[in-house]
C-alpha cells in the first residue's frame, strides 16, 4: 500500500508523490491550499500564537481533555482540543527542513485526529473550518498520510469559507491521490468554473501534471514492492 510508510523505500516514494502538491503550480497555496489570504493552515498550526513554549498547548490539552471527559457532547471543546493537539504536535515534532512530522509529532497528530472524529460524530451544524484546515495538514503528506480524510477535511473548509478555484483545485488533487477519480473530475470542473476563462487551460494543465506525478509515483511504489526492495517489508 502506497501510504504504509514503515519502509524507507515507501517513505521515499510518498515524498515523490507529494513533492509538488503544496505549491500546486502557482495557485498561491500554502500547505495544501489553506494558506495565502486565508488562515488556518500549517503556518497557523506551527505559529499558533504560542511560539516554541510547549507548555501552552500541553496545558490547553489537559484542560480541554477534562472538559470533554466531563461533557462528551461539548462540540466547542472537542474542536478546541483537536486544535490544541495538532498545534502541540507541530511544536514538539515538526521538522521544518523536511516538512514532515517526527514520530513524536505523528503520535500527537493521532490524538488530534481521534478528537476531530469525535467532534464530527456530534454532527455540528457548522463544523469549524479553521480546525478543518489544520486537519487537512495533519492528514497530509508529512503527517498521517491519509488523503481520503484530508480530502474530507478540505470539503469542510470549502463549506465554511465558500468555494474558490484554489480550494477546488486542491480537492481535485487530493481526491485523485486518494484514488477517487470521479470526485477529482467533479472538483476540477468546479475549479475551472471558478477560474477566469483565459486561465482555465493553464489550471487544467497544472492539474493534469499533478495527476501524472501521482500516477508515476504509485507505479514506482508498485514496482519497488514487486521487486522486494529492501526496507519495504512489513
């Protein structure tokens, strides 16, 4: 499986898959399309107002954990706990050089992901799009590498912030990466509808390039597995 990162070879292949996605070829996206003029992306997760003081987020996590334990149906506290856990992960375990989370960071992301799912299970009337944008990154390339859930979180962002060509372009890429070609095509169509007419060919070409890169990386992963490349065991 492409997103099983236990082997060194697979980690290298996944890095190839995601290599150009964050930039999305000039669409002005930052960390999966959540940056730019909008806030709530990976930069927010790392900057988050707390600098490098891990106690700020750890204290928040402890306090919010008590709140959701006392009231498991407290939507706002579950959302806040998710945010604090992802921010904590970014402080204690994010490597700026490689743009990936360490083992410690991913462990904290797993906690944030669990809190996010508990939050969604409460069926909030309007899910928090800022927290959703953090989860796009948490489920993203340097994090938990779960493109299906990353795409689902991005849909929450789109619903909360309104449609844009950039966000739908990113959804097209994430959906394709997740193996849902039909959803990718639908998202691309929406992106093109929201793009000025004189730029549509360029956007379509950019998305085609991203898909080609994904296909190539998946083919390489399959070849490495078939050949029994060292480090692909497990």
